[in-house]
C-alpha cells in the first residue's frame, strides 16, 4: 500500500486541492517533500469526509440539536425552527461544514479517477471510489433535505451552479444504483485500511446493502409528488440486498472529548426535555403497564387509566390542539410505550444509571420542587415533580409563562437519557427498522415488496425493541388495541377509529375539587383532512417516528413534511407568534402546513459570496427563501 509521505503535507493538500483539478497536482507539489497525485491516498480524504460529518460539538449543537431535533419534535425547544424562525449564524456554520464534507467526498472520487487514468491505482481503488459515491449521496441528501436546491458538481469551483430539488433527487437515485452495481465484492479492500471507514470498515457487501436501503429511503421521499418514479426506484432497490439485521446498521462510534467524534447530544446545557408530541404518542400506546416497567418504589405514583391530572388553567396554556394541554400530570401514566422510560428518565429517579445530571455545574437536575405564582410573584401552589411525567407544549403562553416556574424547568421534566449524552454511544445513520418500515409503507401503497406489510411492520417494531432492550414486551405490545393520546393503536388489524369524547377524571389544582373532563382526540388535518388517525400508514409512520429517536431527527422531520405524520401539536398562541403569522387564536385547533418549519434558509454567506448561485437556488424554490417554504417533495397544504 502506498502511504502519504507527510501527514502535514496531506492536510495542506486537503485544504488547497478542493478548487483545483486533478491535473494540477504536479503544480501544487513544488515542495520536494509533498506527495504527488499517485501518492495521495483516496481513503484519507474519505475518512476526512466521514469523520467531519459526525459533527463536532459546535456544529452538532446547531444542526442536530437546535435544528433537526427541534423541527422533528424529538425534544421541547421553544424557539427558532419550532416557532418559524432561524439563526443565520447557525446556518452559516452548518452550511460551511457540510460543503467541506462534500468537497472531501468529491476529492476522494477525483483522486481515485486520476489514479485509474494514469495507471497508478491499486486493485481496490475502484471500490473505494464507489463507496465514496454512495457516501456522497448521503451528504447531498442531507444538504437538499435541509436547504433545497443545490449544486450537483460537489461544490467544485468558486461559484457552483444550483439545480432544482427534483434534478438533485434523480441524480442521487441514479448515483446509488450506478455505484452499487460498480462495486466488485471479489476485490477486497485491505483490512489495514478499515480504520479509514468508521462505519463499515470497508465491508463492501454492507455498503451495497446501505446503498439499496438508502435508495429506498430517497425513493419514498418522492411518494407524494412523483409516485411513479418513487415506485420504480423503490422496487428495484428493494429487490437487492438491503439492511435487515442489527449487525448491518450504519453507525459510527462516538467518544468523549471535543472533536468530530464527540457525541452529537453531549453539550450539557442542551437539556433536551420530553416533547408534547412524543408524550402524546407514548401515553397508552401498546398497553404495557408502567408498573411492569418501573421499580416497585415507583408503583404508588402510577395513576388510573382514566386520570387526566391536575388542572391549572391560570398557569398552563390551553390555546393549542395538544390534547393534554392545561393539565399537570401528578404521577405516572397507567400504560406507556416501553421505549419512553428508556429514552427519557422520570424526574427524581436519581438512582437510575441513565439519569442525566447535566449541567453538572448546577443542582437543577436534582431539584424537583417548584411553584406556580401570581402576577406579583407570590406562591400559589408548590409542586413536587418527583415521579411525575409531563411535557409542556411549545409556543407563546403569554402571561401564564411568567407565572409558571414548573413546566419549563430542567428538574421537573423527563429528560433524554444519559446513555446518549456521554459520548459513549454509536451514532446511527441507517438501522434495520427503517428498512422494514419503508417496506411496510411501500406494501400499503401496493408496490412490489420482498415481504408483506404486516410482517415488515412487526419486524420493524421488533428490531427497534431489540435496540432498546425491551423485547420482553413485544408480544403484548403487538397485540394491543390501546389508543395513545392521538388515537393510534399498535395492532396491525385494529384500524377502528377512536370514538369520543372519553370521560376522564381530574382535580382542580386551586380548590382540590375533583370533576370529570371530556377528552377529545385531536384531528390531524394534514392527513386525510383530520378524519383518520388509526389507519395502517399512520401506524407505520408512528412506529417509525418513535424508532428513529434520537439518532435520526432529520428523517423524522422529513416524514412529517412529506406526509403530515405523525400528529404534531400546534404551538400555543396565547399571544401571536410573529414568525408563524398564519397561526392564530381562531384556528389553533386545525393543522396546517404553514404552522410548521419546512426548510433552512440559505446563509447570508452564500448570498454574499455567490449571488448568482443564490438567485438561481431561490428561483427553484417556487417561493421565498424562507423557513416556511415547502420543498418540492413536501406537502404544500
């Protein structure tokens, strides 16, 4: 194997050669110690691209946490994308990094092509090139699913031209098919190069499976706007080798510290509390009792199934279509999806090894006692949130927000498990459950698939339960007809729509009096005009959404933009939200596309450095360069 003679020289090449053609290598290498074109190792640039894309803490906080997880409702963050806004600084940082990762992937391909052309290639050079093409497709899909129109030339040159999203997707699908077919599994990449591929160690068969499964993902993205193309590409990809087992998961190990491999969810000040969206999906789903899942000393906190909680109408918003709004749940729910208590920890459960005490420089995580106050700051009610389970709706609560010291506080809310915070996990890019759920959706659409819809659906759930180590509940879960708070059940053949209202019991938080409350399941007008909440597609996307937490928020956001599934509650509008002008006090019980973020605005750096490219990109949007402008493949109304 040829090696880079000088690592420092290699780094200089990496930064300088992006805007140079391969024929310019000799001119660049005036330094007698510098590497020539045939000495530069293509796997080095591939490694730089893949490693960089793991996102150092600075980039991860902006893209993964503040943008993707927020837009996908994988946590509660009351601001920026969730309320229709953005940060040009965050977008600029992410855009700059993403283009660098794309340049490195593109350089891998260019170096390989140069070697093949001049005869200095190794036997495996062609295979590394094809792997890089597959990886580049992922990066390009990340770009276009965030911003929209993009260049197809790998960001070569100073002012690249932009293409519309349809052209980008057609290119990506073609690249995956072509690169997959070009891989020669008979020619292995040497094992001593495995460390340059942090996902698969250059296991070529796994790369082929990833290419097919990713092609299924991207094909399904077109299901609503270009169904014929979607079906054609999906069926062809699904007929090949695909990701179906846990050992084929595309994942990259994280490590503590502060570099590209540090955990994407590791910043201590990002509390990442349970969202109302997740809460409404988790409660009751699968019919598995909390008592079966939690230690005995927590059983006394479990409430009856018909208990709504404690009503604090002066301190909690009701101006949202969140069906749980206005109530504080003063205990634990009777039944809960088994993954909920694994993903998020109960307030006050300090002996739980997964409990996150972040930020470590305060005692906020250990403090479960807070209060509700009046307009003058005088205490009205003291609340101990230990062994309770709540999730505050997004939005502007008006004066209620200032009087509520409980609903938004770190120590009183379920928060993301420490297993994802300590940089000791593996970041997942594609897991077998996604393949299964894609197959299930395709089968429901009547496409040709390698297995029937029910089998794929149940296998997807089983694969995710295995990941969460809750497989002992799988049988009961799959057989459950219990509805969650948005009217969806698990059992495949149980498609009866929930009836309502449902009579629940509650307590007046100010007087202590008990009463009854008529609970009504919310209507998701983004899907089937709000008339359907328990059909098979809703079941599939609900399970896919829960399974993708916490590693694939971008995919969760993509599905909601594409289908309007699962149900996302509207932000509360006790006061108008400037960046969501269509949402008002008169329509907050409806669901509309314009109530939810659709994309990232291009950073001002693009507009300033490449005004022609920027104008070209915006012209392909069929709308403003704005957060609320839907992409080509997304729902428009």
